[in-house]
């Protein structure tokens, strides 16, 4: 059985298909962008590359994604 800290690490790295894990996966992909402003096309491409449906994002998800990007950059 995994310990709580191990589960948190797996989710942080997107190894679990939880909502937070998926958002973190997209954030890590976007953090590699050389652009300071992410355009819609780049956001959608990062989602597809991460196995996430870009149309499934809610406003709350986008806010969480922005917080994660701020942490990573």
C-alpha cells in the first residue's frame, strides 16, 4: 500500500488520472514553453499531448492551472 506522501508525489507528477494530476501534467508541458503568454492553440496542443480534453476545463480548473504554472515558472 502506498503512503500518503507517495500518492501525493504520483499525483503531482501526473501519474494518477485525477483532475489535479491531469492539470499538473498540462502545466508541466506549458511551463516548457518559451512564450510568456500562452495562446489558445498552444494550450490545446499541450492538453492533447498530455492526454487531456481541453474542452473539459472549467474556470476552476483554469485557475488551478494558472497557480501551478506560477509555481513552475
